[in-house]
C-alpha cells in the first residue's frame, strides 16, 4: 500500500486520488481501473532505490497506478537472471532474439530497451516511451504498452546488461 501511495504522490497527484491508509481510494481511481490511460501522463521518475530491477518494477507500477489506476505487478525475482541473460544475448543480436529463441523461461510477454546510455535513462526514458505507445492496434505499434497493462500479467522481471562500450540493454519479462 505504501508503494502505491508513493507512486501516485510521485506523479504530483495531490487532489485526493491517492489511496488512503485504509486502502480506500477517492477521485479518479475510486471506481477502479480506467478503461483508457490518462492522456499525456508523464509522472516524474522516482528516486532510485539503488536496485535497478526494483527501480524498473517501481516505474512500471508508477505508470500503471498514476496513469490508469491499475493494480501493481509483483517483482518476479526468480525471472531476473533470465531477463539479464536475454539482455546480454540480444546485445549482439536483435531485440527479442532471446525471447524468440527460448533461451530461458521468459514468461508470456517481453519489452526491451536496446542500447540506452545508462540504467537510469532506461528506467525513466525507455519505459515512458513504451507507456506512450498507448492502447490500440496493430500490436507492433502498441505492444509494449499492452504488455505493461495486460490483466493476465501479475509479475515482471527486469534484467540489464551493459556492453563494454557502455550501452545498456534492458529486458522486462511479464508473466
């Protein structure tokens, strides 16, 4: 509950939409998830926890809570090694190659941020770009957002790999 309150507060939500200590919610989220995301929702990235995988999960959940009143995804800790392995594998191939090649248990959906300048920019910028795809068809143009909001997903594993040249590759696997 504290995480959800922090997520909504981090978005600058001071109009009573944040969950209360008893778990109830008022305002835009009182009726549950919104059918469509709030247009132009760009919550300010939260301060780093010092754990990139947790920061990634927090950022995804920040979008889910602040932009569409969706419940948080759990952190899929046992899937993080696979996500990192896929990020490394894909750094010398094309995005999603490890997912397509089935190199490890990667769940049901995958988002990938290839070749970003830092972990921080990946968590703040790449995940914002994915959210900004919004709902719609075709999947190729909206798939990252769809993975982030899919009601069949309950957990996400985030993995990272930094190349010798300093490029960061990040994978988010959903199940």
